[in-house]
C-alpha cells in the first residue's frame, strides 16, 4: 500500500459505486495516497486504543469505510474480524454467534451505524461486548499529541484476520489467516488469472465479509497494485445489469460470482439493457463458491455473445476459506472443459467418462483446472491413501496460503489442518495437509469437484450428490424457483431416505393446488435421472429455504427446519406432500 502510494500517488485505488441514494449510482473514490493516509491514521488510533494483538470487528456496510477499517486493523497489528451490520436480513443469529466466538475488543463501524449496532449488542446480550467506534474517532485519537502510538510492524506469521465460514454445513468457525497466507493467496490468484499492474482492475459486488469478496476486492488490489471497483450486493440483486455495466466501463476487469449470479443475469438482463453492454474487454469472469453448472455456462455465453462475451473469459474455479480462498482455476486462454461422467459410477466413487448420448444416467461436470502455487491431493477419507486419477475422494491441500487453524478450536484445527497421508510422519509439519471436506477427482490433469462429503445423500450404499439432484428438480416443473432447492437425507425407520424442499415462484397464486402436480413431476424426474425415490417433498413459500451469507443453500439448516416442521419465518403455512 505504501509502495503504491509512492509509485502512483494520484491514481485511483478503490472506487465504490453507491446505488442507495441514486439509481444511476454515486461514485466515491480513494487514491493510493488518500488510502495510505487514512489507513495509517486509523491504525495509529487502534494502537492508541490498546488494540494491538486484539480482535477488532469490522461491522459496516459495503464501501470505502469498510476497506479502510479492515486494512487499518491489519496494519495496526490487530486481528481483523470482517463482518456485516445487523441490517443484513436473516443473519442476526450468525452475527451474534461470531461476536461471541471472536470476543472482539473493538468494533469499527460507520457514524450512521454506530447507534444501531450499539443497541443491537445490548438487546442481544452483548452489552459487555466490543466498544463500538468509528474511523473518524480513531483518526481523532491518532491526532492527540500525548501518548504517541508506538510503531508496529506485523510479522508474516501473525494472524491478519479471522475469516468466518459461511456456515453451510456447520456452525461458523473463524479461520486464522496470517499476513503470509493472504499475501501468498493474492499472488497465486494474480498469477492464475494473469492480472497485471497498469493493465487490469477488479470489479465486483461480492460482500467484503466473504472470503472471495475480501480477497478479490481488497487483498489482490493492494498486493498487485491494481484498482478495485465495487458495489453493494443488494444493488446487484436489485438490478444485475449494474454489474455488467461496470464491467463494460472498466476494461481489463477481473470479476467473480457464484454460479447462480450468471443465471440471474441471463433471466433479468434482456432487451435494451443487454444491447448496451460490451463485454469483449473483460479479462476473466470467475465462476466459483458453489458447483459450476455446465448449462449455466452455455446459457450465459449464448445470451451475451452478441455483446462481446467469449467462452475463454469464463474461468470455473475452486476455493474455500480455510485456504484463504483461491485454490485452482481453469487454464487461461482456454474454454471451460465440460465432461460427461457415468452418474451411477460416480455414486460408487469412480469418475468414468461417457458420451452425453450414451442413454444412461449422465452427470455433466465442469473442470476447475489446476492449482497455482499449492498442491492438491485426492485422498480416501477413511484410509488417508492417495487415490489414482479417475477415483473420487476427499480433496486435500497444502501450500503457503493454508490458514493456521480455527480460532479457539484446537481439536478441530488438528483434525482439519494437520492431516497426514498414510505412512507419513504426523509430527512433521512438512507432511501436514488441509482436509477440505470436499469431494473430487482428477481427470485429464484437471480437478473436478463433485460435492461436499457431509452433504452426501447415501441411499442403499450409493452416493448421490445433492446439487445434482437439485439441478434435476429445478427443471422438473416451471413452478419451482431456481437455486432455492435443498436435497438432503433423513433417517426413516433406521434407513436413509431422500427429502427435497423446493420453493415455488413468487407469482404462483395457488401453490396448494399445484402441490400434487409438482410432486409427481419431481418424483418422476429424480427417479429417472438418479434411480432413487423421493421419500418426502415440500413445496415451500418463497424466501424460506435457508441460505448462507455467501448465497449457498444451507442444507443442514434446511434439514433442521424440516425436522421442526416449519418452513416459514413469518408464520405462513408450508405446502407439504408427505411420503411420495
């Protein structure tokens, strides 16, 4: 940051386009010099406050203030905890749980949010929790002539921040990301996507409290000295064309989004809005954070090819918080690789390639490429033995970007971050691997991610991948709302059985009258495509299938709500069919 301020003082470092007060967007910017000055002052204020070595939560809306607060905490020798304000609907419980777990000394927020967040802490039993402070107050503390703040130079092995997991499969845990981890991962991603100073920028709407948003919009730009342009996630949901317009205005852009966002753009950005775009100058559009859909790639390419979209721009990728974020990406300059595998063989742990029109059950998987600056192994999760190419196993990782462990969870950290292959010395750190909990296989020198180990639906000894079933359900009936479907297993009379919960579209006026019709369509599609019967089907009201803060379907939360028999947050009745 200081180097960038010295080398290009007047150049824009960060741009935030605010759509909250103006539909066309109000642009706010910070040059590298302005950024360095504000961060330095706020960091001095944190040191004055005695926060060196302490956790400091960043609880603010998306914007420049968030970036300054996060960088100031990291530069001051604090442990930043990137979070979201209580105004994010539906996630109050997670915010409370994280604040209780991290126990930050301070919480940095904006002047507009200070009173409401203080009240939130008091009403949710956190009255003895963090002192709530603003960046302006930190700068004022730094300007006091007495008790000058002592200089601090964070060491590479020091924890820079706690990245809390999205909670899609378990209670959120804070991954300890060191300064060395985040710098290494930023460089790995810069190399993988071929991002260069003076040629490229990043553009995004992903939340800054999420691993991919934080690295893409903050860490990579600072380490790589490339400008960053960002907007609020809500602004994207309201009008997805805003994201594509920013990509049009900023040549050489790297951007990233989960799979659903690309389908969302296809549905919502049409006609004149689409015709005004120009996507030919985009460097890379990363598709990650959930299984990448082959049909999504096709739909997006078909929809936006007339405005410059080319297939080589799409970069299917894989990553997770425990690895800072980035792990691997499809090769630069190549079109995404889509391979058809025998679905029945996949269920037995074998990635056997078939022709798409073979007539049997086929699973189309998108390759996530090869790693940059780290190692990937596919391992038998029970024996710890390496598996040969074409066999499905757990994905293990090691490299300089792998986090140090989970905050305050030594046993979980030992099991997850210090796994060893069969025959290796558990006491030698050089032999330690991260167990991701994700399943995948190597084929033709590329990694294919097949699903989550904990999400597997195992029926009659055969593995079924929930996202694969959900994709089938999504196309089974027009009343079903895309990307708001959960497939999971439950114990019924001592046996695992499949349950499917799917929201209906908001414009369905009589969902009760459609239940049986939708149920028959879903059961037939799942039986035909996957060879398994649906034990129970729920046609749920819109907005009731739980999602994580990163937008993934929270299947474990869905299972819990199913068991409780209540699928509406505001008292509405669910439409449930019973056994199918």
